[in-house]
C-alpha cells in the first residue's frame, strides 16, 4: 500500500464496497477499513433472529454491473440477513474487493492536515493512514442506540442488542425473555423468540404500523422477467418511484398522481387493498397527499387499524397495539411475519412503557410502574443513532481545528448530504441531508459514489487539491431540507428521521424529503456549474 492513499473509505457495507470498485476502476488508489470482521456493514452486525430486508431482493441489490444482476439468483422474495450476506460476500469475491479492505479495524479519529491537504485517519490499533480524500461509508443505521437504564449493570440475566447480535445462536428455550423496542427489528424478533422462550414480555413505548411482509421463495418467472428488463426497472426505480422500488404485485407500478381526498372511498380502498396484498413497503407507493394532509393520511390509518385488529384475538389487547396520534408513514412502516399473531399466544404479554417508562433494572429484571418483571434475558431492540451516530462517535477534526461534534452541535448540517463545510475532501454516503431513509440505499450509494468519482476526476483535471462546501451552500441546503420536511407530515412523528429517538439529540429533519428527482437536480446542477457551492483550491 502507498504511504498516501488517493481515497480512504470507512465502511465495507453496500456503499463502501461499491465505492472501492468504482474508484479502483477509475484508477484511484483506494483502501477501506471496517470494524467488522468481514464485509456487509450493518447486515454484518444485525444477526438477530428474523432479520430480513423490507425491500424486494430483486430491487434491493447492486445495479452497477449487469453481470452481477444476471448471475445472482435470489432465493427469497425478501432476502434474509443470511442470504444478503451470501450475496455481499459473493460480490466481494467476484470483484476481488477484499484485497482493498482491512477488517477488524475501527477508525477512531480523522484529522485534516490543512498544509498538506491530507486526511490522517487513526485506527483503534494506533496506526495512521493518510489519504487525499476520505469517504465515510459508515451507514445511516449502524451506530446502535443503547439507552442508559438505571440499574442495568446490576441485572444478572443475559442482555442482547439487535444491532450487535452474537455470532452463535442464542438459545432462549425455557427462558423468561423481555424485549424493549417494537420497531422493525423488535417486530421481526418477537414472533421467533415467542416460539422458543418460556415467556416473552414485550415492553412497548410506541405501537407501530406493521403490515405483512408476505415473504417466501422468489417467483422465478417474475425474477426472470425483471432480469430481462433490468435497465428499464432500474431507470424507473431511480426516476419514477417514491422510494427507489417499483414492484407491486409483481408488476412495475407508476407513481400515483391522483389525490386521496379527491378519490372515492371505494377507489381508496381498492388502492390500499392492492398495496396491502403485495405486502411490505408497497404501501409507500400511494396517494401523494397522504404525506402532506392529515385528513388524507387518516384514511390510511383507519384502513391499517382495521387490518391490525383482524389479526389480534383479544380486542382489548388490539387497542393497545394500535398506533395513534401520529400520521402513518411518518415513521418508517414496519413489515412483519406473524408479529401481531405472536400476541395470540399464551406466553406473550405486553407492558406499556409509554405511560409508565421503565423505572430501572434490578438483579432479577425490569421495574415498570412499581412492578418487577423477572427475566432471564433482555433484548434491546432500541434502534440506532441514525444518520449522524456513526460520524459523531468518531473524532473528526476539520479546518481551524473545528470538530464535527462542534459543527453539528445544533443539528446535522451538510451540503447535498455529500459534504460538510470546513471538512474538505471528506464525502459521505447516505448521510444526513441526503434522501437515504426514503430512497433505496443501495442505489443511492451507487449514484452518490458516481458523483464523487466525477468530482475527483474534475479536481484532477483542473489541478485542484482541495474541495470544501461553502458556508452559504450549507446554509442553503439545510434550509432546503427544513423547508421540504416542514411541507410534509413527517415532523408530526417522533422518529429517527427527525432525530427524535435518541435522548438529547437535536430534533431536526435529518434528511432531504424533497424527492429524489429534486435531489439529483441539485447535485447535478452543482457539478455542471463547476461544483457551485464548493470552494476548490490548488
Ligand atoms: P427503531 O425503529 O428506532 O425502533 C426502536 C424501538 O425501541 C422503538 O420501539 C422505540 O420506541 C424503542 N425504544 C428506544 N428507546 C427506548 C426506551 N428508552 N424505552 C423503551 N423503548 C425504547 O429501530 P429498529 O432497529 O427497530 O429499526 C430501525 C430501522 O432499521 C427501521 O426503521 C428500518 O429502516 C430498518 P419509540 O418508537 O421511540 O417510542
């Protein structure tokens, strides 16, 4: 390896792997670092029982190589974590990516050397890596959220976090298990652990909207058809979709342009049933006013309440599981396999920790409302310090000694979700200010990397050594993000999209909610105009 890399990449998940390949192909000297023992990013760590992706396999996959798209055959309609890991490993081998990655190595700090225009990255082993550019492919759902519960250290039972699950199978049989958290991870874990544990106690703060995933073996005819038309599918995912996926009931669907409030109840019902029949995230492909108008949104709330009630035998319990008081889709929709049905079992009970938050842990269990729930094991499915956590937990220091923590003290700020003012030559994939939570992250990562690759080529061509987002451009982008989110119903929910799930985190629209087309129009226009909004210097 050279003394100074062209590009250091932090992270070897989907984004980092594609970045290695793309930039290597462009002739750059690239090396990536990952704290994990292997490729996979967040999928490497999220080994919890039931882990599965909520976007159809045929869409949640790399698009940059037709050879890869054609050669790989998906087994499941939605890939389990294990199948995704097989795929990611296969891609890494096929493209010989591992020679450009150092595993088991966490980057603990990154400091910009202003005189030399170089990033110095220090690893947890004390090694220092120097690079002209640095790409943070650190993932938007990778830094676990681990709430500090009083007395947790006294608890004598086992503890697990969904995002740091052990490699060996955990055996819950005969045990009294508690689970805190009913987001996507919790609702995937619950039905499986319920079958194994002696008793499962679910500590629920906010009930979620969950719809059936309807997973199963992939329909091979459908997969063949998509493969035969991949360029058009990918184009439409990128240009004519809500979230980067277009498959609904095995057909590529158009964006809905009619408004909910201008449709008849019968038309609405037909659309909702159609999306529900597909399962998974198809519901996002819906009336546009569901995202902006509470009255419209309520029609879908009502529809989903009805569907949830049908799945739970005890009507009183069903009421406790119904999400209320915030718009549907404003928090990430959850996709489940037998989640609500798990509550029909005798060995599953629900404890509301909204009205009465968890008081403390004891040696034996968890105390809520003065009642001690004795447990042998507790699963924390408490999510992530999303979008910012992976970066703000690293010591990153830019121009004039400013740290990223200082820069983001009042909330994350970026330009186009790609760069941060005062942190030159550092790019982010799927970071705050990007559309990542609302757009298929694999495709977004590919496209952002292409933008970065083009930018590096431009810098080389013109002899520039430093690129930094201007303060004005950053303020403009933060305003664009704020205006876009405020035009929607998203701020009405306490979600990780808004930074509301981590105590003490600034509540701000953490991503760009203005739509993928507008996002790329802004990024491409900046590039076309000689990287307008960025200071380039020699
Ligand atoms: P989520 O969706 O953020 O869910 C975390 C869950 O943990 C959620 O139910 C939280 O309740 C709950 N939580 C967090 N802290 C506490 C405390 N202190 N007490 C009780 N309950 C708590 O994370 P996931 O890992 O499930 O999913 C993240 C994304 O991964 C998902 O959106 C998909 O995109 C894939 P809350 O809702 O905050 O009241």
